[in-house]
C-alpha cells in the first residue's frame, strides 16, 4: 500500500510538474512572440511614419512657389499653366511620388505632374475628397483611397495654398504604399492595416483586402461611396476570423481562414492617430503550442532521468540546437531590419541632399543641429562651421542685425508667420542673398517638441527680375509719354504760336501808345503781354511735367482731379481737333489708392486714342463722354467716343505689345494702360458702342 501511495504521489507530482513546465514554456514563448510582434509594430509604424514624413513637406513647399500662386490668380494663363506643369513634373520626378497636383478653391485641378500622360489629373474635380476639404479649412489633409483617374490606390497628402489671409487653392501629393506592403512580406506573418471604419485596405493576405473588421452602418457606406474612397467597391463583407480578447492584455488570439485553411494567430495592434489607421501584426500560434509540448516532453524526460539518461541527453542536445537556430534566425532578422533602416536613412539623406531648398534644424536653445548642402551653398559656410552655432549666426547680414534678432525671437517662441518671412543674409564671399524662411515645430520620435525646422528659399533671382521688370516698365511708360508728346507736337506748336503772335502785336501797340503818351492804353497792352506770356509758360510747364514726371507710389487720389488734369493737358489737342470732352464725376465718388502719375497717363492715352479715332467724324459730332460712378466697392470710369470703333478682327490683339493700326504708332499705349491698371488690382475692358464708336471701361477698387 505504501508503495502504491508512493507511486501515486510520484505520478501526481510528475503530472503536475510536467503541466507546470508546459504552461511556463507556453507563457515564455507567448511573451517572446508578444515582444517580437511589438518590435515589428514599432519598426513598421516607424517606417510608415518615415515614408510620410519624407513627403509631407513637399505640398507645403510647392504651395509657396510664386508661379503656383500666380496660376491660381490667373488660371486662364496658358504660359503660367505650362510653367507650373513642368515644375510639378520635375519635383515629382525628384522625390519619387506618384503624382503632385494643384487644385483651385473649387477642387478643379489646374496643373499636375502627369499633365502630359493619358490619365492626367488636369481638369478633374476632387472637391468631394476629404483631404481637399481639410486643406480648404486650413489643415493638412491625409486620405488613403483608390484614384478616380488611375484606379491605383495611394495615400493623398494635401496642404492649403494661402495668399495673405485667404486660402486660394490646394496642393496635393499622391504616395504609393507599395514599398511598405513589400516590406511587410518580409515579416513572414500576416500584417494588415485598417481605416477608422475597420475596413482593411492594405494586407499581406490579399483575400482580406476590402473586408471589414466590424459591421458597417448605412451611413458609413454612404460616406464611403460619396468620397469614392475605394472606387466602385460597395460591399465590405466581414473578415473571416474570430477574435478572443483578454482584459488588460494588448495581445489577443485570432482564428482566421487563409487559403481555405483555419489557423490560430497571436495578434497585436497599434493605433496611428495622425492617420486614423490601425496597424496589426499577426504571428503563428504554432510555436507557442510547440514550446508547451516541448516543455512537457522535457519534463517527462526529467522524471525518468535516472532510467533514461541517454534519452534525456539527446533531447537536451536537440533543444540547444533549436535554440541556436532560433537565435541565428533572430540575428538574421535583426540584421535585415538594420539594413532596411540603414537603407531608409540613406534614402532620406540622399533626398534631403538633392533638395534645392535650404533646410536648417535648431534645438530649443537655438543651436544649429542640422543643415543640408543647399543651405551651405546658399550661405557659403561648411556644415562643420554651422553645426552647434548659436545666434548671431555667421551669415546674418550686418546691416539687418536688429531684424534678424526679432525674426529669431519670433521663430523660437513659435510666433513665426506660417506664410514665412523675407530675410536678407550675407554670403561668405560678401554678396547679399535674399531668402524666404518658413519655420515649423520639430517633433521627435516620442512626439515631443524638440526644436524648430526651417525651410530657406533663395528668392534673389526673383527680386532681381522684379527690379529689372519695374525698370523696363518705367522705360516703356516714358517711351509712351514721348510718343504721345510727339503726336501732340504740332498742336502744341500751334498753341504756343498764338500767345507769341499776341505778344508781338501787344508789344508794337505798347510802343505806339508810349510815343503818343496814352498811359492807360499802354498799361492795358502791358497787362495783355504778361497774360500771354503766362499762357505760353503754362503750356510749356504742362508738357515738361508730362515728359519728366516719375511715379510717386500709391496714395489716395481724387478721381475728379485726375480726370481734370488729363483734360487740361490735352486742351490744345482738343481745340486743334475741334472736339469737346463732357465729363460727369459726382463729388460723392470715394478716392482711390493709386499712383496718380500712372493713372493720369492711362486717362491721357485713352482720351488721345478717342480723339484720333474721330478724325473722320464730322466736326460738330466729335464728342468724348467721360462718366465716373461708384458701384459696390469699385469706382468705374467709362470713356466713350463716336469715332470709327474697333474692328472685330483685332479684338484679341488690342492689348498686345507693339501691335498698332497707326502708320507711325509704337503699339505700346494700350498695352501699358492694361499693365498699369492690372498692377493696381483693376481691370480695363473695351467694346464697340451700339451706334458707332468705342467704349473703354476702367474699374478700380475704392478706399474702404
């Protein structure tokens, strides 16, 4: 009986020992699997965030380009459209994205990197996409969907294009996640990504794509259909699996059917809040069961160690071999992951080094912790000469030190304007470089604010071009004034001849009255001489002022005064051509903020054109009507004549430089008028009157 009790105790102890060993081994393997899944999640989520981070700034940088904002302001300008198309194509080629495109405030694509491809985005309307609506509300837009044009899925990142305080359009970039999915295939276990509604849109198991992890409401289906997120897909069946969760445990069990076979997995997920996605990694449950059974076998062998020593030794050697293989496999995996991370880092550095925009990162104290080659070339200083430097930085312009300090304080306190600010810096060789600087917070991998990242754009060439353009415009305007003066030369000569003849006659009369002793008549003659001299001097003064005057800049001016000045200068021409000008300008019309000299030149050119157009009109009918009125927030000036009008075949060329119908004309007058009015934010239009003659309409914004 004692022997039986002893064997029974040994048997029960052995069973308990074997059971405890099996559970311990299973728990140990489960913990290892959970750690491996957790590391895989970290690596894959870091890879995904890194991929998005590499491209996130591209739409924002593109939105700052002058040509992009010019196209949004003048979408009908084919030259600007072509220039932006080529720019987007080049940027897209450099960064390796699927597409880069520009939409106006209504969602219509104005330009795209694939403008010359069969499935181009140009002309398509994407206002129904959430990323467009988010960007139009001033936020960055992220959205994964199937392209409506290409039928190829991808991640869309969008950013608003701002002009002053308004959002005038959206720049979006489309990224393919093929490389991410390819990297998942190397994990060796199922990996999938689901959106906020639970729809799986990316997975290493193709049969799971576009299935749902939870039931979808009709509202969800309607929203997905309206956004065309997954193309023509309208049904999202439940995914073929069952899950069992444990409270407080981030991992859970999953039984899923793959290729018709049911398998058990250990699953772990991570939420990506910035995208609204959930990343899930699965690992086979088989190694856990295998660990349990192996432990049970070892425990069983241990209970018979005295009798089965040789068998125990062989099992021990087998276990060590398995551990070595597992360790080698783990080392290979770590080496592969390290190589992938190194390649990703090298790709990111190569991309940053190829950027034409200078990049500078600073910590919270202002130390420079990163600069790219573009910034070094822009400043003339090497990387090692800039790293670790605190303000004042060596490239700060000595004449703008106070402004540099103010800009630095604003940037370091997070108050820098989102639209950027202009800054002049001094290159190492001594020449000035004009830049636009955009600063944004620098967030580290833990989600903490660790400093500031700045994009530095060289705008020196643009400023030089603007200066040359202003000088060219002034030369053209001066040439047009000289041309207008030449056209009025004969009339001015006639106008001066009259007071000169009168001077001669009154001087002869004064001499006779002096000899006759007629004092009163002598004084009258002398007064007339003075009046005629002043008349001639006034004519000369106006002509000299018209030729020599320069623009004084924008200021508030009376519309009535500008019309009166133009009429006064043309008074000799009007008298010579036997015409008359009738103007109506109520006193209630508000002032306009314009360059008075340039706007008077516009009025003179338009009136002079009207006088010349009426040369074949009977003298009694030669009349120019000028009407000014205030409509809403605009001042409208209309100049109408009853001349020959404008023939329809030259309508499209009337504002073209150097186009003229006059034998001795320069073809610059109406072109300069059109350019001056547009530079003031106004419009200049023309049409033929219903009877005869032409009507020019000038519209300007009035003062608030």
